[in-house]
C-alpha cells in the first residue's frame, strides 16, 4: 500500500476540488470559518501539487500516466489520466485560479444563503476541468465535458432573476452545439 500512494499523488490535483465540493455540501449548523479554512487549504494543497507535477514533467519527456480503471474487455478503452507538459501547465492555471475564485467568492458572497451551493458547483466545475485537461482517453474527455457543461448551466442559473435564467438556458443550449463538435472529433479520432 505504501508504494501505491507515491505513484498516484498527481490524482490529488483533480480530487482536491472534488473533496472540497463534498465537504461544502455537508450540512452544518456551525457558523465559524473552520470548514472554510479546511476547504481552502485543501484547494491550496491541490495547487501546490500541480506546481510539483509541472516541475516533474518539465524535467522529463515522458508524460505521467495514471490508469484509473481498466475494463476486462478489450473493446472498451482504459480510463486513464495523462499529464504531459501542456496538461501540467493547464492544471497549474486552473487550480491556481480556482483557488483564488474559491477564496474571493467566500468573502464576496459572505452572508448569502446560496454560498454553499455556489461553492459546491464552483469546485465541482474546477474538478471537472482538471479531469478534462488531463484525460488520456476520449471516454474520460467526453464524460468530463458533459459534466462541465451541466455544472456550468447550474452555476449560472438563478430562478429569482429571469434574465439570468434565460442566459443559463442559452448557455446550456450552446454547449449542446459543443457536444456535436466533441462527438465529431471523437468520431474522427477513432
């Protein structure tokens, strides 16, 4: 078990925002900032690991490949992550800006009853983006794309403000056009 952890520590980058989303989604009666501070430091940890991975990838020519799930059938592709130089740069940018957004939004929306929902959707979007830029196969890319488009439309939706709800619908509709392009690319890649 000890040899398992060093090989899979790059997985902490996309999992950190997902852990934060799960922690933020838990109901809490505590009004203190303890849970926020824990979540913030988890996001910072993901950012630091992404910088470490960027330094590691720039020193070698081989990408880091993490097999998440292998099917028993050869027809289906292996679900894996591949972190090359471009993916490592994108992971640093996404996790860094995501950490700043998490920090800023918690202070900007302080006192708003919808803050936990916003933070869950924001960190889930960040995690989906990180999985998308590091996907090694088309199945992981497509699932991440679908999850991201769904989360973005939920993030921009506001029932009490009609123009925002209409813009959310337009966002969801335009992302369906993106689905056609992604599916066409997957079809051409196969």
